[in-house]
């Protein structure tokens, strides 16, 4: 018994201590939960503070304004909460679009097999060669004005300030599905040879029924893992585009546009450090907590990732 413990304990201890892989990452989960709650509830608590311009321009953090104020005297803490709501919404919506497209595309390609699979995966390889951010930028440049015209003609004028956000989440969703499609295809190739799938074929079930009832339910864990890991990627890409001025439009703000405002305000005479520090901290904590939780989830729900980590 002692030899068994000596032989296996190093491996087990390594597995348990790998940055929370062996146990629930409570700190990262609570961190992200708190950030989301603040982003959801905060704007309701301060409904008028976002557009309230005061003479307290560029004041450092105080008890009254815990994150300081921006160049227009607006409370930075409130602006961060509003911006986080936009960033999280784009991240979740874009990830759901990528999930829908990627799972459908990968499952159909794998189950069809043959020439259909080869052609579909060659398309994926081709799209992988395209720069993601360039694609989104071109999408915004080509379709922003037509989308505004459509919204106006459809009497949806209240959506006009969010036209670029709509294009952002659609564009990011349409480029982030490629990895999901590849992973789903690999798993479906294994599942379609499983005994329960072969039994369903013998019983005369059609391909659509087999996909919906037998294969897709077995992808739930895999999909949950990659959805969790896709959300921070989309949030980061949206923040980068907004930082460049290609994301959300004023007066709407996201974490990326707040970072851009802070960078534009900095000058040699007065460095308003809080305009960059606090939006960057909020964004970093959100990305860190999501990635840690996603890695733990992958270790728990993806057998291949779990076996690889134990080797």
C-alpha cells in the first residue's frame, strides 16, 4: 500500500495543484460573478450619471468618485459599469453566434464525410488564413451605412446608436466559429462510429434524427468548454477594435473605448493614470477569471484534455 501511494501521489498532487485544474476555481468564479453583477446592476443604480457632465474634470480617485472622473467630469466607475455591460453583451452574443455556426458546420461536415467533408474543411482552412480583425473592419466599413438605412426604414431608429455593435457581434461571431467547427468535427468523427449510433442506423433512423438525438447531446460538455473560452476572446477583440476607434460609437462606451479615451487624455503635463488603470484592471480581471474557469471546465468535461493533462 505504501509503494502504491509513493508511486501515484506525485502525479495526483501535480494534477491537483495545476492552477486550480483539480478543484473548483472559486476565486476566479466569484471574481467574474462580481464583475457581471456590477455591470448588470450598476447602471440601474446610477441611471443619470453616465451623461452627467460636471466641472470636476480629471479628478483623481476620491471617496466621492472612487475611480476618479474623466475629462468631462463624469464618474469613471459608472462609465466602466456601463462599458462592461456592452463588452460582456458583445462577448456573449458573438460567442453564441460562433457556437451555432461552428457546431452546425462541424457536425454536418463530419457526418456527411467524403468529398463534402473535404470541401467544407478546405473552406475552414481558407478562412483561417484571413486576418480576423481585418475581416471585421471590412464588414463594418461595407455594411454600417446599409444597416443604418434598413433600421431607419424599419422604424427601428432606437437601434441606430447600436448599429456598429450589431455588426461587431455578427462579425466576431462569424470568424470565431472556425475553431469550434474543427473541434466538433473531430469529436463527431469518433461518435458516428460508436455502437449506439450504429444501432440507431440499423433501426432505420434518418441522419437528422441521429445528429439531433444521439450525437449533439454528447457534444454538450465540449461545447460548454469552448463557449467559455470563446467569450474572453471575443471580449478582447471587441475591446481592441473599440480602442482603435472602430468599435462602439459615442456616447455608448465599452471597456476598449474607455481605454482609448484614457490614452488620448494622457499628456506630459498631467498624467491621469486612473483613466487607463481602472478600465484595464476591470478588463484584465474579466479575461483572467473567464480563462481560468474555462481551463478548469475543459479539464473536467473534455476527456481528451483531462487525459493529456494527467500524462
